[in-house]
């Protein structure tokens, strides 16, 4: 089920700001919406700012940390104050607060992606958010990468012509195209190690009454996610690895 955005939060917006102050304000609002989400229940949400391939626009995406291919929100400065133009197609007031914008963004995000982003804001992430807010207070906008250049830290650019600087990437940052394959995720690596432990421990009696206890929501969720990302020929291996996890849990429960 999706949340419903209140009608008083929505309004058609035809304005197209062109001044430097309005351009900065639009970028700042999107970033602050991401900051609000990270601090309010979505501690595993990643904010990804970058330059469009043409170099003419600044973009910002939201996605689960470490999973840029699962971006669920994208804003481009070409949309001006039409913040949801490339998201759900709705409209919000140009003067909408970052908090309300954050809620409007999440209103149409699938539940699975919300769950991937859910969590507390870790200490190191909070420290990074403070540094990000400091940059914004100096009217500097972060940029993780650009089509014609690559860098380790994020570049801080100035729309107003000020001298830019650098910002450490968000903790857990993964550049698009370099994310882990499903096989490399910690959950599936643990299936392999637990399968090896089963082989070394020898035979044991399975109590079928413990089956439901052994199959957790985590296992079901990870199987679902891997199936949606994997190739057809990998589906059998996903089930085999998941079965290793279930057997390992059965063995542990039966002791």
C-alpha cells in the first residue's frame, strides 16, 4: 500500500526559476529533504548528487545505500521547482518545506524500497550530514561525479561563483555501475559459509514442526530481492543457498 499525500500539500506549479538564488534554493531543498528522511526513519537512504552527462544540469537521486541501481527518486535542475516531475508526476508548492517534500517523495515509493532504506541514522552518517549542512550554509552544492571527470571525494560546487571545496562521500557510498552482485551481498555469503558448516557437522534429524520457525521474513525477503535482480539461470542457485540457510537454522533450533 502507498501512503496518500494530503491535498493541501499539492498544487500545480508552472514557475521556472532562473536566478542563481532560486537555482541554489531548489537544489538545497532536495538535499535537505534527503537529510530529513535519513534522520527520520530512513537511515539507510543514500543521497546521490551528480552532474548530468551533458554537464548542463545538476541531478540528485535517492536510493538504498549501496544500491544506486534501485534509485526511486530523481531531480534535475531542468525541472526547476517541479520537484516531482521525474518522480510520480505530481506537483508541489514551490515553497514546500524539505520535510513536506520528503513525505511527498516517499508517498509513492514501493514498500520494499522503503524497507531497504529503513533504519536508524548511524553516528558516522550523522557526522557526515552535519558536514553536508555546513556546505549548504556556505551555498555549496555536492557533486559525486561528472561524465568527464572522476574523483574520490565529492566536489562542492558554487552556483554563485564562490570557491568550491571537497566533501567526503556519504558513508556506504557506491558509484553507479560498481554495486555488488546479489552473490556478494553479506546475506548470501553467509549462506555459503553456513552450508559449509553443515557439511562438516554431519547428519542431523530434521523436526518438521520447527520449519516455520526456521524460515524467517529476512530469508523470504532476500530470496525475493535476489530473484528480481538475478539472471534466469541463477534462480536455482538462489534457492539452494536459501535452503542452506534454512537447514542451518533448523540445526541450530534442534540442538
